[in-house]
C-alpha cells in the first residue's frame, strides 16, 4: 500500500479518497448542522479517525455562514414581500375607501340637489296656486266692480232726478214755497203769528225744524234783514242752569251779540229774542214771532226718502 503525505501527515490513498468523499457530502447537504461534531471513519479502518484540516474547518464555517446568510436573506425577502403585500392591500383598501367616500359624497350631493329641486317645485306650486287664487279673486272683484258700476249708473240716474227735484227748492237768498228762505246750506222761516218760546219751538219741531242757532255775524245779519227790525225768538236758553246759556242742540254759547247790559233778567228771563242786531233776555212766556231753521241736508235726505 502506497503511503501519501498530506500536510506532512502520512495517510493511505484510500484514506485520501474517503476524505474527499466526505467533503463532497458536506457540499451536497449544505448544512453545517449535519456535519457538526460528527466523526468520519473509513470503511477499511474503523479505528483510525479522519483528521480534519484547518482549510476544511474554515470551509465548513464559510458554508455555514453562507447558509445562514441565505436563510436570513430568504426571511428578509419573505418579510419584504409580506410587507409589500400588506402595503398594497392597505393602499387598495384606502383607495376603495376613497372611492366609497367620493361615491357617498356624490350621492349626498345629488340627494341635496334633488331635495332643493323638490322644494323649489313645491314653492312654485304654492306660488302658482296663490296666483290662481289671486286671479280668481281678481275676477270676482272685477265682476263685483261691474255690478257696482251698473248699480252706480242706476243710482246716478236716480240722483240726477233727485237733484233736479232739489234744485226746484234750492236758491241762494231766494224765496221758496211756503215762506222758507234758503241761505248757506239751511232753510229759514219767520213766523207771522206770535207764540211763547216753548210753543213756537214745539210747532216747528213737529215739522222737522227748530229755533235758529246763530253761528256767526253773517248769519246774524241775515236774520236782521229778514226780520225787518222786529223782535224774534231764537234758540238760546238758560233754564237748566242760570247764567249758562245753551242752544237748542245742547251746545254751549261761546260768543254772542248781546246788547250792552244784557243778559240782566236772572232767573225770570231765561229765553232770548233778537232785535235789530242785538240780543235780549226775556221771560219765556211772553209772545213773540220766531225764526226757525232747517238744514238743507235734512231736506235733501227727506227728499231722497220720498
């Protein structure tokens, strides 16, 4: 048997071959754990251990480092892939969420626009109904106005007839029938007979008139001209309260045309006569002619009632 020296260690050729075989097995399995702490013996000489060399131990450590690095690299790649998958899934979920939010926002906007359109339609319907109601009301008002115009036209013709009849009685400072005289919206009458103040007033109140109420200087002058200087009862009295003179319509005398020193009769002279342009208080039971007054408006109403 031929002896071979390897690194100054004598060994046989078969031992060298077996050692090379072991190295190939280590390369095939690529696992440091498989060959760690294992003893290799040749088949022909089990009592002689295989001597490891420094280069073999270094090679094994390199193989182990490579295997560990490859394992770590695989783990890192797997973790990277998992992270990328997770990131992609999250991105996809975020994208889907954004799409859903946008869709919901669009739907909400469309719903709001639809509500606004419905509200506008409702408002337009209400306005249309109001316009129709207003048109109906205006139509009714037009009909009522037409009827009013027709009635006014008829009333106008009747008024013309009444006015024509009234014109027969009215005339400024002109003599009318039955001794009545018209002056400034009133009719005046001077009696031809003599009566007490109460009797004269009662007589013409039964005929829609009353004793005269003198409101101003012009009316006083008109009565003076009608009286031709004679004394006439007028509608002034203080029988209710001495010194408080009132007209027959209940109004209080504010200013008058008293003669100097009048009134002076106290409780015995409670009625008034007009003589020329002045007033005198006299006992109411004395007999004088009297002046009556009747408003033209009263005559006008009486004429229309007929």
